[in-house]
């Protein structure tokens, strides 16, 4: 059902209404639309800003993370005063100042197989602003199960990708990536990203959403747009629909709620790897237990664990320091988010037959929380 615009809204959106391809009817379509944005980070911030400014009537924001100082280089909705606060809540407050005619639904929680289908069912279009494979597969499958189009974006150092999945019988994420990668891919916390890149890719994602709502132009369904910020080049790859991949998800025996996407993507291993949580590590220190900590981050990364039992050996130099890792010590391997530590543990187990290693699940980033 179309929603009529007030006189103030007509003035606000006058540059849209003046466009032949949009007009008053198109702006009313935008007001009636409901879009769910997953992640209020590097990609989510520009997506949210431009959808809000464009007048999308209802915008859902789901993100369970809090704002860190290192986010501010690229997550342009936030300020220094917001550090430690909920990304989803702060984003909604800031966006409401941009456009009071938009209704924001804030979900300060993690997206899971238990809540995804119910959440997605209430929206017309889903936007993926996440940075890991397990969530991307989860989002894709929930979109297939709820018949919702998905606007996908990804960034890596200086390169980005944008496409539209599950639109008018087009391909899905599984059609492009039938299987997850063999190794845990690094995220921008581990390998970095140029600050403007999420803005470029996120703006492209917002453009795809607006085109679909207005039913104008050619959405990037079946086409993967790639962009390189270093040489300012782009090219488009064709993505074909794979009925067999889509049918896997839609099959009656596919139990979405029971699916473990971390295990599917190799992030969680079968019990060949011992793990502890940040809370357990703090307890070990409080109890004065005898153990070592192997920090595989670079020296500049924060927070630092200022303890006498810490070994500082960056992951790419680890082979040079193996002799200093004693086989009779309990050794807890840490990194920022628990990705590089898994790679280090598996390498030390495989190449040096070390059996005394324990991974810090989730990384050290929340040590001071």
C-alpha cells in the first residue's frame, strides 16, 4: 500500500520527485518500503545513511557489536564520544536526526538461525553488511527460505564487490560460492582496509536497494561488480543460477535452525582443538595457574596483555620462534578476534606436533570490557 507524503516530505524529497523515473509515486514507494540492514559497520553505515536520506520508510538495523576506536577510520556514523556504545542504537539515534520521517527498528542482538527467518519475514529487502563467511551463508539461506532479495557487499584491503542475490529467480550466494574456503579468511581487523572503500561499496549497495524499490534500471542480479580503489577500475562477472545449490536450502530435509554455519565454514572445528573463553583466561590469572600466552598479533595492536607470561611472536614470523615455545607448558594462543590464533594453532600442531596448545575463542579484543 502506498503511503502519501506530507508537504514537508515533498519538499525534502523534491530532487527525487523531479526525476521522471521516480516522481511522487516512486517516492511513495520508498516510504512504503521496509529494508533490513545486517551490520552497522563499514558497509552498513553508508547503506543506512543513504537509505535514510532517500526516505525508505522502515529500516531495521541488527548488530550486537559495540563501537571501538579502530572503527572510526571508516564507520562514519560514529564519533569518539560513542566508543563503547551499541552500534545499532547509536546508528538509529544519529539517523533519526538525519530524517525524522523514517521508522527505525533496532535489534541489538546477534543474527542466528533461531531469529533470522522471523526477522527477514517482516522486510522487503535484506542488505548484508557483514564481514565473515558463516554469517553470509546464514543470511543467504534465510533469504531463500523467506523469498527475500539480498543485496551483498564485501571488501578486502583495496577491493570491493557488490551484487544482488535471490532477485526474480536470479542466483544466490551459494551459486557464486558453493563451498566455503578451506581456510578461515582474514577480516579487516586482521589485514586492514582503506577507509573510503566501505563508503564506495556501501553506497553501491544502497543504490541497488533503491533501484529495486522503484523498479527502475537494471539491478545487479546475475552480475558481480568488482572495484579496485588503487587504480579506480571495475569489471563485472556473470553469476549463473544453480538450481541444485538453491534446492539444497529449500529441500524438506534442510534443517535451517539446527545448521551450524561456523562449523560449515571451518571456523569451528571438531574437538581436535582445545579452547577457552576470555572469562576463563581471566580466571586462570586470578588463580595464579602456570601457563604461557602466545600473542600472534603485530606489536601495535591493542589491547595489549601486559603480563610476564606473554610471548610476542607475530603469525608471519612464528616459524622463527618455535623453539621458544616449550612443549611442557600450557600455551594459550591469542589474537584480536580468534582467527589468526586458530591458524597458528593448526600450523603448530601440524608442522611441529605441539599438543599443549589452547585457542582463546573470540580473541583478546574484549579483554578490558
